[in-house]
C-alpha cells in the first residue's frame, strides 16, 4: 500500500510539471526524468545507459559506447545492478545495515543466490540535478560542479540503487551541484582474469567510459565539464585511484575524492596461471584446454549459474579461494603505485582522501555468537590500521612528495540512527549517509542537532571541494595535507568529542601505522 501511495504521489508531481522541463537531449538519446514528491527541487534521471549491454558475445569484452541516437527514453526507474551474489553468511551488511546494499524488492539479503535485481544489462548511470521551476533553461543558469560517484562493494557488489547512496537530499539542500552514480561490472563479470581474453580489468574500463559519457553530456543537465570530481568509496575509491593512474595524461576529472580506499598499495598476482576462471569453467561444463574456446563456451552459460557457483563456493569457505578483483596487467592496473607516483605517472589533479575511525568494525568477522559484545577489538583495530590507515597514509605521503594538492579527513561520528550497535562506531561507509543526506530519509531513529550540524558541515565542505578542488577547502580554513609521514600533516577531524570539525595532525592516525602507537578507534 505504501509503495502504491508513493507511486501515485510521484506520478501526480510529475504530471504537474511540464514534461519538456524534465527532458534533456544528449548524444545518446533524449531522456525524460522525474521529480520525486520528497525532493521537489531535484530532477532525477534514474537510468541512462553509457555503454551497450555487455551480454552475449560482448560478455567479458571492453565496454562499447552507446551509438548516437535521438530516441526518446523515460528515465523513471533505477537500472539493475551488475551481476552479484547475495551471501547466505551473516554480516553486518546483510543484517544490521542493509541500506548500504542494493534494493532486492522482497528477496532475502541472505538468499544464497544471485541478486534478483542484478543483470548483465547494467552499464547505466543515474543523475540528480537541481530543478528550477521558474527557469530551466540551462543556457542562462551557471554551469554547476559535478560529482561522479563510484559505489563500493569489495569489487563483488554494489550499484546505483542503494538507499544510503542516493544523494537527492543533498542536491535538494544545495541546489548548486549535480551528482551522478554509475554501475560497473564486478566480480567474475568485471575481472575474469581468463587466459583467453586480452583485457581483464573490464570494470575499470566501464568506469572510464562512464566518465567519458558524463564529460561529453553533463552540460546538457546544467553541469560544468571542467568541474567533474571523480568520487568513489571503498572499492569505488580504489577504482577511482586506479582510473586516474591509468589515464593520468587525460584525466577528464578536475578532482578526485577517495573515501576509505585508494590504489596506493603494492599489489600481487593472486592467480598468475588463470586457474580461477578455468576452475569455474570446468565445473560448469566448459572443459576445454584452448583458452579462447573456454571463454566462448562460458559466454553461453547463464550468468546466474556462474554467479551462484562462485558465490556458493565462497559461502562454503572452500579452498583454494576464488578471487575476481582488479589484477595488475600493467595497462590499467599496476603492480606498484608508489613507484608510478614518484615517476610522475599520476594525474595532476587535487584529491580529497578520507577514512572513518572504526573502519573494520563491520568488515571483521561478524560476531554471530555474541552480537551484543561485538567482534574482537584488538583484531578490528589492527585490521583498520593495516588495511585503511596505512593505505591512506601511503597515498597522502606519495602525493605530497609529488607536489600534488591533497586534503584529508577522518570521520569519527557515532550516531545511533545510522549506527545500530554500539561497537560499530564510525564504521566503514558511515560517512556516506552524512554527506548524501540520507541519514534523514533512511532514518532509523532520533536525529540530533549535533548530527545535523556535522552532516551539513560535511556537505558544505564536500561542495567546496566539488566547486574548486584546488582551493575550495583551503578558503574554508581546511589546509591541505603537507609534509611527509615522519613530519605528520594536516587533516580535518569530524564529529570528535562533540566538536563538529577541527584541523588535526594526521600523525594521530598515521603513527599507529609507522611508529607502532596504539590506535584509537574513538578519537
């Protein structure tokens, strides 16, 4: 009944708005968006293809751009996410904080099967842009800064249709910027590492193509192509960093925002002989010694069978582990990013890099036998340092040595309406609903005045970076990170001990990585 009422309200709002005010012509089609009844000043274009469907013979090939078209589309529904599996094993993400997962519309978050809302035909993006009822002529409105958000999900999950990651509330409040979110292929669909393929890091190539589409077309929505910030969280942050290294000589983006994830870590080759893909192929009836024939056969296997085999294999904790993530090919993904940065093979764009204070609390082994007490504290802190703190420190240090403007923050907030269990603290991704404003729309409890002040301050800072990645934050009193690891450097600390925002030394975090100082997950 609630869904029907929402549909009727949305339809009535749409009917009250002239369709031509919500219609935009792009190089790949004419798209008509909608205005949601909850966000009357935001145009939403919920599904715009940026590449042709990677299906059939195009499965496991680089993305192919959508051909120029004048066809009309009604962009009312979010696109399916790229193929992904819903683990049956309990985690914080599929039990306590499901608003970070793709919508499933009735399917269990612990289904133990491929998500019913995911599909191979997934290479689409969504756009949220201000709606000016009295003046929708973008030729007379100033061009607005743009954030292109790349979702996280450990390179195995995620997508556009994630409740906490839909920024309509922030765009409604700002009315001065545009947000875009793009799907990209993940897991074995995006990173197959098959011997019969020339390109393995297809998900990275998807992200680059999405950026190219936005760069070419965002002006039609009122956006400034010279002020696009490529922004990702977790695996999305890693992917953003990978993309800007791979295309350093033609970055297209004016700024980079990497939340809880960068590429600045030496990678290894987990599967040099392509055994993982072959193992899956042979278990699904594609037992061929010739690598090309193996891939051709696998293109005929339904994707749900492939996803279920890989996912259930992992659920069963079978060894050896099957991993399908970005792998160094020395074309788009590299083995040593620190070395490349020092040699200058890095985009000369300003960056904002961040962590949360208690990153690993929701990523560490879920305490199924004692959820109230939480996971092993020392193990969580050690993992937070080794996986996130050191990685972020590597990035800020390498960028500082290369003379690149880099801002940094740590989020320490612990607000009960987005943190249901005390031990979660400022967990991985908990800063997203604060910046996107979805801490209000997906509210699970009381919103305090302090939380609202923190969220709106973070939004204002993020907007300043989108507006002017080089100096926007500096002009608001947030100084860039400077100096080396040994010297420390500046970072902004949010929501610490009742203080909304304060400049602090990065050494309060980095010393746990480089000097063995005990890490503080609740600063």
